[in-house]
C-alpha cells in the first residue's frame, strides 16, 4: 500500500502524515518542489525535527540552490524511495502539494533527462509572461491564459513538451490511496495569512537576505513564493508591507492552483479538516485507508 496526503498549502498535511506514519509503520516522502532544496527553510514551511517526531523523512534538503532539480529527477528519486521503504515492509507515505511532482510520481508520465521539466506552479501568469516577452519580444500570447503561458514557457524556457503530452492517464502503482485535506476558502486564507505573518516573525527576512547574498543568481530562490517577494524588498523595489501583501496573495493564488490541479488530474478522496479536533480527522482518514486496504 502507498498513501499520498495532498492538499493546498497550510492545510495540515505534515501533521496528518506524521500521525499516519506512527500508526501504520510508515516513512514519509516529500512531494513539495521547494523543500528538496537546502537552506530554504522558513518560507517553505519545512517540518522541524520536533514535528518529524522521529519518523524518517525522504527527499528533503537533497540539492543546493545553485543546482537544477527537474521533475524527471524527482520521479526517479521518489520511486526508488518507495521501493526501498516497501522492501523494509513499511508503508510509503507521500506528502506535499506540488501537483506536478505528485502526478509524475503516482501516474504513468514518461520523461527523459532531456525533457528538463520543472515545476511552474509557484510562478504567476504575470511572471511567466514577463519572462517570455523578455526572451521573445515579438511573441504574441494571451497573458491571462495560464495553459498557453505554461505551454510557451515549457517550449522556450524548459525546452520540453508540456506534461499533458507525456502520458499520465493511468496510475503507475495499483495500490495507491490518495487522501486530500481541505477546508473552506475563508478558513484556508486565514491560515495562509497567519502562516506568512509567523514566517516574518521567525526571521524570514534574515534568511532571505543571507541566501540572496550567498546565491545571487539562484533561479530557485528567485522563483519561490516568500523569497522572491522579500528579494524585491531587499532590492528596494517594493516596501516590506507590499512584500508581505504579495506573499499572502501569491500564496492564496498558489492554493487555488493546487486545488485545480488535484481536482482535474488526480483521483483524490477529500476530507474536511476539523481543526478543533484533529484526532477526528485522523480517525476518518484511517477508516478510509482501512476500507481501501
């Protein structure tokens, strides 16, 4: 059996995955495209040692900010981890909100090293459009059509075909249970806003300043929500207040895109999270797993 815990940013995936790992003798595999990178911690909401609760976590902090880690790399690495965990007679628990990573791992997408496919979910339409126009000033494209922007970005920047052209209709594994955690929009947005404020209190600005000085040319640093906005503040392009507003807005927009991907491309069993009694949600998820196994 393989369990995937999916959902938008901030919904409670980390806590659920750890609790399931405790009860089911599992190990956790990261499926967040930003958390594979070393040193970006506060803004990516990586699980702390305390939050991990002694449960083995895989594919966290595996590459540096100057390296390029593609979906092809993730697919190979994560599938190998799944086999290793199963060989120990334990249950692989995949947790994350990066739709492309999750789909590449769990469905029959076929990549090659030359495809050079990257996760574009963290990029806004405006950012993709600006980059495309900078490289190809004469390119005519609707800056509000996200699907066309992604296809153009894949062609001109990633040098690859869009993921839709690379299979992915069927599950790669026949023993996968995909659990989605959700909450109403108002509550989710409140959670996201509070999380951003907590990140600022936890010295996100100091972390970004240090990393930007160390890796001024890092593409990943400049593309990750929470980091790209603070970099704009450091460069005096916007005020701190504007940067925080942008982080919140970009995080909320990212959550919308996560829902869209998960609903349209994956077979998810959704659960409304009871934040007043999280144990109740754990019990509901465990019952679903018991019924499916």
